C-alpha cells in the first residue's frame, strides 16, 4: 500500500462523521471542481462531476457525447433524462458506498427531485448535505477565461491565481494544458443565464430542506475546503 494511501486513510479515520452524499452547488467557475478534488483527498470518497463525465463522453464520441457536445458548446443544459441516467450508472459503482461528492449535479429542479427520490428509496443512506459556493460575477469571468485543464489527470490550473510551474504544461504528468471549449466570455454569459434560470432554484430547494451551508468561495482554496468540512461535520452531528 502506498504511503499516500495510508495517510489518506489516517485522515479519513480521524473524521468524526461519515461524509455521505455531498452536493457542491454554485455558478460556473466558483470552484466546485477544485473543492471536490480537495474533499476527495480529505474524505477518500469519489468526485462525480457531471461536466467531466459529459466531456468524457464527448471525447470518446459516444451517442451521449454527440448529443451533448453542441448543447455544452452553447452553454445550455443537457436534458435531464440523459444526465440522470448517466449519474444513475455512476452511482452503481461500489466506491460510492461511504459517500460521494456530486459536482455540478443536480442543476435543475427535476434533477433534484430525481436524486431526492432515489436516495429516499435507499435504506441506510445518509440524507444529502448541500454546499453552495459563492463568488461574484467579475471574479467568475476572470477565473473562467484564465482556467487551463490537464486533459490527462484533470488537474485544474489558472493563469492568474494557480499557474503551472512550466507555462502550458501540467505539473503532475507534463501533458500540454487545454482550455475548455465553453470557457469563452460569450459562452460563460449563457452558462450564467442557465444557472440563474435553472440552478438557482435548486439552491433554494436544498436551503429549504435544512442540511445546507453557504460558503464564501473568494478565499484561498485550502481555507474554503476547511470551511466546507467544518460545515458538513456540523450538519451531520
Ligand atoms: P461543468 O463542467 O459542471 O461547468 P460549470 O458548472 O460551468 O462549472 P465549471 O466546471 O466551469 O467551474 P467549477 O465551479 O468547477 O470551477 P473550477 O474548480 O474549475 O458543466 C459544463 C456543461 O456541462 C454545462 O454548461 C452543461 O452544458 C453540462 N452539464 C454539466 N452538468 C449538467 C447537469 N447536471 N445538467 C445538465 N447539463 C449539465 O475553478 C474555476 C477556475 O477558478 C480554475 O481555473 C481554478 O483554478 C480557479 N479557482 C478555483 N478556486 C479558486 C480560488 N479559491 N481562488 C482563486 N481561483 C480559484
Ligand atoms: Mg467544474
């Protein structure tokens, strides 16, 4: 067993509560993916990013990917039935048993209703805790246009705040970094419209359900992660 695995387990065992299902909600660029990767290290549960899963389908040229590609390129949302089915398949994997971090799902009220019903029928599964991350519009635009991704290990960089050591190349595996096709100012505006129309009501849905926390996402990454962990432990105790 690797030492990093041992350390991870130690950190996980030191936690008071099992994380269970965690939802990371927030507008494009608030840091859902960045925070999910921090929480994976802390809790040892998987990140399930519907955006990443869809981009994987696009890259592989699956039927879902062919349908999703143009929709994502316009900054609109992929139909609920397709996304729900994709999430259902992923949630069947055994690594989700102790919990998982849903990054970017649910983002419509029908998706939230689907998830809530699914969890309600599963014996012994903790209720979801939803965390909404907040960052203002100008900061989001700067983050989105400055973002670069590693296509191999999915590490997320930013030319402004989190640059790689060697310009344009991943620190982890040396792969050439890429910019997402939807990370233009024009598509960002459309994504923000979709967020306001369809996802803001999802935030209010989970706020009303009670196990909900709001965190300020305009702080150092580790500080935000510590705030999320503290909020989840408080809501689970
Ligand atoms: P998705 O991939 O989920 O995109 P998004 O919601 O627009 O969110 P992003 O991935 O752009 O941002 P993020 O919050 O993950 O931020 P990140 O951590 O990268 O979805 C893409 C598309 O897929 C959708 O438009 C839709 O078409 C489709 N889709 C996906 N899910 C769907 C669903 N459920 N239903 C229907 N359609 C769906 O950070 C951003 C940048 O900021 C990075 O460069 C990072 O380094 C930097 N950064 C992060 N944290 C900080 C910090 N604290 N300080 C400074 N910089 C920071
Ligand atoms: Mg993301």
